[in-house]
C-alpha cells in the first residue's frame, strides 16, 4: 500500500465518522415545542358578543393558565401567559402529553372551565399545534343590573316584571311619573336567558312582551344592560262604551271579547280604588249623588282611560258622558191662590218633560206645560173635587193629586178622614161595640157582620146587638167602617156557651213574625214564628211553588231533590184558626263556572257537603295586586274584600287546578305562574301552576308569582 492510498483511506474514514456523528446527534435531541390554538365558546380570542351581560373586557380572554404532564412523568407546573405574547411553549420532552388550558380575563379572574387535550404528541425538534376550545363557566352565580326605560307619557302600568326565562322573576312598582325601572339581583345562576317583560295594568290584567333581549350571566361577574321601549303604541288599548239601559239604570259595555269593566260610584278611580266593582249587569243609579267612574280591562290590552260622569248630569273631566235618566220624585200638589194649583217635585236630568193637568179626571187645556194650573173661577159646582197633574219624563209618567171641596167660601182643601185603632168589644151578651180614633169631617158608613153575613143594623151606629139564635160553636162578629174612600175592619171571635148562655171570648190563635231560614250547607230549612192560642195548625212546605211531600207537619224541611243552577224559593204556609200565614226565603244554586256572590267564578261544587263542610268554592273576581312572594300572597288573600266578603284564602294546589280549569269563563288571568298554599317537605318551596301552559311544580317561596284568592260557603 502506498502513502497516497493511505491518505485517501484515512480521509474517507474521517468523513464517514463525521456523518455518523452528525446523524447520531440529530436523532438523540429530546425536546420539541407546543403551539396553542385557542378559542372560547367557538369564538376566537380577542372578541366578545355582548347583549345584556358583563362589560366586554370582563369576558374577553386576556390571560391563560397552562398545566400538564407527559406519559413519561414529566410535568408543566401551572404557568400564566398573556395572549398578547407568544402562545408557544418550548422545550417539552418528546412523548404524549396531557395539557389543560384555562381562560382568565384582564383582572386574571377565571372565566372559563379547563379545556383538556389528552393526546398532545411532542416530536423531537418539531413544533406541535394543539387546539383548545374553552367554555365559559357553566356553574356558579353572578349578578345583573338591567334598566328598562320608556317614554315619559307612557307610565300607564302599575308594575313591570322582569322574567329571565323562568329562572328569575322580579317585579318593580315605578314611582309616579317615572320613566325607568331598574332590576338588580345577586346570586343569579350562570346561563343564557331570554329576557321577558310583563306589564301589569292598574286593574290587574297583564301584557306580556316575550324575548325582548338575551341576558347572559357569568360566574362572579355583573351583567349590565338597558332596554328602551319605544313601541308602546303597538300595545292595543281598550275603548269601553257607556250607555243607558232604561230609566235610572246604567249599562257599561266594551266591544273587545273577554274584556271586563270595573266601576265605582263614589268618585274614586276604578284602577286603584278598593271600592271598585266588576260590572256584571245594569245597575240602579237613582240613589247616587256623586260620580260614576268606569275603566275597561282585558289580558294583553292596556286599560282604557277612566271615564266619568257626575250624577247631576254634568261632565267632570270632558270624557265620555254617562247620560243619567231624568226622574221626577216627591210630586205633590198644593193650592197657591184662590183658583190656582202648583206642582212641587224634585227633578233630575236635562231631558224635556211634559206636564198635563186634570180636573175631576178631565184633561185641561193648559198649554203652557207649566208647574202651575189656574181653573176658571166659578166653573166648579159645590161639592168634592180632585185636581191631578201628570208629568212625563224619560219615558216614565209620574202623577200627583189633591182632593178639595167647593162651597160658598170657595175652595176648601180636604183633610183625608181616617179611622185608627179600630177594635170590637163585647159590652154584654150579644151586644158589641166598635171603638176607634177618628180624624176628618168626612161622613162614614158603619156595617156589621155576624159570621160573614151583613146584618140589618140600619142605625149606622158604633154599637150592634145580635137578636138571632147562635149555635153552640165558635162565631165571629165584624165591623167595617168606610171613610174617605177607605174601608177599615175589625172583628171579635167568641164561643156560644151551652143553652145559649155563657158567651166566652175566644183568644184568636195567631202566627206572627213568620220567617224561613236556610242552613249554610245543603237544602235544610226552618220556619220560626211566634204563636198564640192552642188551636191546631197545619204546616205545608213548597219548593218553587210546588207543594212537597213533607207529612211531618213540622217546622223543619229538608229538600232531597236536585235543583238546577239559578234562583229558587222555599215557602212555608202555616194555617191556624182559619187564617193562613206564609213566609219564604230565596236562595241561589250555583253551577260550576257560574258567577258567585262576590262576582267571582264558582270553581268547585261539593259532592258531599257534610264531609267537606262547604257547598261551593268561589275564586275572587280579580288577582290580588301584582306578582309577589309566597308569604305576601298569604297576607294578600287574608286581607282581601270583595262585595263585603272577607273570608278569602290562598288556594291549595287542587283548588288552583280547579281555577285553571274554569279560567275560560272568567277574565283577568295572567298567562303566568300562580301560587298555591301547598308547601314541599323542606318548607322552602310552594306549589305553583302556570295559567298559560298548565305546567306545575314546586318553586322557591322568595320568587314572584300571581295570586288569585278563593273562599268557600
């Protein structure tokens, strides 16, 4: 081998050794890099969607924390990185890593859960990209402040309720002339909720504005936002009409199906007054001296404007005029001068009236339509006469009259003669006398009767002697006195003794103060009365005029038949000493869904009054105020008063279900949740029922629901 050969061989060996060395060093490098591709709820970092939620900076990821471990036992201690810097971790050992990433906001407050990738493969000398989609925390609690604003001329509602998808309800009663309502709550559950608004009219009906916005609640953050309501003109308004049904009655009506009308007669506004009444039928106005006010109410409608009318016919506010029917009251006639008469009366209403005068029944040619009437002097003969006036107003005719006499001195006004305190006494055997107090100078006629037969006593005297023969039996003598066009009568009963002698005055058997009462439960009736005499009496009972087969001749009567809904009458007739006395009581049988005594709806009819202790259950005509907590609902029902009834209570869940099943025949129910009195085992929740969907469940007592009271009777 030559030297050149050796040199070339040595060079090849050195080159080969270098190549081997280079390859060996490259394959034994133990580290790689990790690049982080991050997003939150599917949205790249650095942006935030905000409806009603925290300020944007509070929910934008500003920092992340990274931690992890490899399958070889290496680990990354938790490190915090700014997303404005490099999102790359260098120098991780080769192998499979388990990496976790958590998002923080600019205040380094954790706002996402940990996103984990259990299969991050780090290769030697390479950069591996791992994708992490962090999710905002789904558990925990935050708070919110939501402001609702409206135009200054739109404060027509009594309260507004904020409902976050059924998870949270709050009601606010705005101050007068307020233009906003602020809702604040701490401890609201994390989540995304539809923001629903419910406005309550002064009458208690509601208007729902669903899905007005979206509210997002984040753990430990405050969600804020405002909502401006500028489309209140889209909410329909009721327009009730008021008209006259007939004389002295007022009819209220509204063209909207399902609408109710509330009214007052004491001048207070029906929207807020405790004296408001639900209109069900035309009502009498003849006794009112103040003002009628009315307002229309219906679910999903704004209350109508309050319309009013003074009872003297004047319009108090320039609103809808209620025409009060004209009346004539206390009509009398007096003599004003020698041959002139004048009519005096109390008049209401502005309608025209027609006045006609009559002398002895003949219409006079008095064309002045005047309150006074003058007859031609000397045209009346001596004797008794009668002047009459008839006044027609508002389709009704009223009449008054005056009796008088004409003699040489002119007109003499008659003072009607009367007979008072008329009695018959026996002065001796078969000798009777009439005693009485007399007024007036009118002539009188006296007639005597024995056992109903007119006697030939022509003396027109106060005394009467019977000269006939009477059987040994009971008899009756009667006197009738006619005076001033009226007949007065009195009688005396007596018994003829054995042999025609020994007349005994018989104390007449009487029934006085006869009344019928009904037990509260069922159809059990009792007759009560004061009784004199020992004569036998007969008692008969009648239901709606039909004699009943009650053969006990008793003061008590139980009706065992079936009665239809509506008004009924029970009558008792007691016959004693040839006289029949009657007493009666009217009562109402209610059907399911009919109107109860207070103006509410009958929602339950007992099938066993003895067990239940009541016959009917009535729901109140309207809700109790605004949405409230459970304890407030108990108190509101206890304090409720409708048409004088004060025995109201919060319904049980069975009662509430019964109300829900009858809601179609009533008005004023909100399509929302209502409280019942039933509590759960913890005592922290109470049963509620949604009158819009029919769903029911237990709900925290501190929540806000609507309230409808019930009573039993």
